[in-house]
C-alpha cells in the first residue's frame, strides 16, 4: 500500500506541479490584494478537486463503456506522462501540465483566473486527468487501493493550495533557477514511472507473447 501511495503522490506531484503553479499564480496576480489572492486560490483548487474527483469516480466506467482496456490505458497514460516528463526535464511548456503561452497571455487580461487557467489547465490539466483515470482504474474495484490514490491526489491538492497562499514568497525564495532544478528532478522521476507504465501495459496486452 505504501508503494501505491508513493507512486500516486509522485505522479500527481509531477503532473500538477504545485511549485510551478504557485510561481505562475504569483505572476498572474501581481496587483491583487491578499484577500483576493486567497479567495482565488481556494476557488481554483476547489473546482480542480471536483473535476479530478469526477474523473476518479467515473473514469473506469467511461473506459469500459468505450471498450478501452486497462493495458491500453496504462500504455497511453505512460506515453502521455513521458512526454510531460521530457518537457519538465528540458524546462519547456507544451500545455500538457501547464498553460500554454497563449493561454497565459489571455489569463493576464482576465480579472478572475480561478477557473481558467488556475483550475484548468494549471491544476486539472490533461496530464493530471489522464493520471487520475489510469491510477484509479488500476484499483479494479478495490476500495482501499482507490482510496489511497484519491488520498494522494487530495494530498497534492492541499499542498498546492498551501503554496498558492504563499506564492509570492515561493517565487522570491526559489527564483527561476530553483524552480527549474526542482522541475527537472521531478521530471526524471516521472519519466521512470512513465516508462514503467508503458512496460506494464505492453506486458499485460500479451502482444509480444505466443
């Protein structure tokens, strides 16, 4: 169970990127009052939590309905996470786990950024949604397993909220170099997890066995 929790927490930490989200949040709200920042942070994390919880609850049912097998989802999820990990290692933004440049520019013109881009795609982005479906589907009806995955998800969301509340300080303390170092280290770990997901998906598919 500890392994499940560690894999889930590491995966969600990498796909959500709480430190990166906090840094971008600080950049998008330079003129906001502390009260407005707190309200935006709570609202954004709350909406993201609801979205991701819906994926956790109905993700496996949707896969079954669409005829998608777990090995296929595990392989596809591994590929998606690997692409995100590569972007993290090279400190690039592709939109898989953060907002694109165009989305960031649009957000700067909005007064309320809690729904877009904070809740989605910064927190509940494509990579996180895919990871939620993948990890909860692997529970295969085991409520304890499912609960551990969802608990890890909410643990990362809580950490994200705490960092959003002190976003300005995080940005000043770490700076661009510090943020990139942390992102690259987590990216390497995510890359290893992603490759493991791909290996397990291919093995479970029996494509290469007689």
